[in-house]
């Protein structure tokens, strides 16, 4: 009886702390999404009235649409590059027992350790020393550097869970290394690849410090544009942009869960 009481108290305390933590994490996002449906002209919570006015104006605002398209292009390019480079590094480092592998792993993880502002400034100084002018290409390279660590970690985790016997069997049966990678390794680590690409895309899309230092005057990205708008006024369009990003993220998570569930069912059969 006493043990059951202790278990209930423990579950209640843990549940309460967990609920408070989730509330603190989700409350700012919920507030922004609610404000985005306001009929007023300023960021005010609770909204004085409800309307889709700011979402309509958002679609008609080239001031925001163009930076958003630029951010999507840069994030897509950085995701592709980081998937190729980070995936290759993960395959080489995941099961290596060499000392140099640990040194390389620490080197690749350094962008996650350094402060974001310091890292962005460092990249700017490197490009200046090399005589490279700032452009969309330098921004893609900078975003790739900060996305690669996430790709290495997530794909590396998938590679470590891969049964090496499957690869050995494929090679022993006469398959080439490329065929084994394409038909055995790649399908088994595809979830890690998809997850890492998703994280890399989001990391690049909403990055501010690196974009602030490496973007030139002609390359205006969405996070910097929203920052500039908020510095001048409390524009409700910023809340509408945040609402769109939140809704698209939730839609992506739902689709991933649906397709993930289908693939698990097919795999179990």
C-alpha cells in the first residue's frame, strides 16, 4: 500500500514537472500563432479580433516573399552539400578505431561547440583572407559547415546500428562495394539520412549569426529580414511568417510519421 502511494506521488511529481516544462517550451510558439490571426494592426495578446488579413498580406508582400524564396534555395543547397559531405564522413568515422578518426570527429563537431556569433565572424575573416567576396555561394558554404555536424551525428548513429554481417554477406556473394552500398547500406540508414537532412534544412533556414556575417547586400534571407522589420516596428506579418513556419513544420512531422508508420508495417511483413 505504501509502495503504491510512493509510486503515485512520484508519477504525479514527474508528470507535473514534465507538463510545466512542455508549457514553457510551447507557450511562446502558441502565443505567436494566436497573434498571427489578429485583426488588429499591432502585436497584441490576446487579439482584439480575429482575421486572416495578415496571411493574405503576407502572400502579397514581395518584401518578405523574395527573402523567403532565397532562404529556401540556400537551405536546400546547404542541405544537399551537408548530406553528401556529412554522410561520407559519417560512413568513414562511425566504426573506425583509428586515433585520427577521433581527431577528425572532434574537428567536424567544432561548429557546434563554438559560439554562433564567433563562428560567423571567423568565417567572415577566413573569406576576407582568401580574397573571396561575399555572395550567396559563401552563405551556402557557411551554412554547410554548421549543418555537417548534425548530419554526421545522425547518420553515424544509423551506421553504428547497422549489422556488419549484412555487408559482409553481400560482398562475399560477389556484389561490388557500390552495389552493396546502394542496395544494402543506403536503404538501412535512409531514416537517419532523412532525419539529418530535415534538421540540416531547418538549421540553415532559420540561422541568423552566420547569415548576418556572410550575406551580401544582394542576398537577403528571411531571418535577417524579419529581424530588421522587428527592429523598426511590431509588424504583424512577422507573426504570420512564424505561423506559416510552425504549420509547415507540423505538417512535415505528420507526413514523416504517416510514411514512417507505413514503411514499418511493410518492413514487418
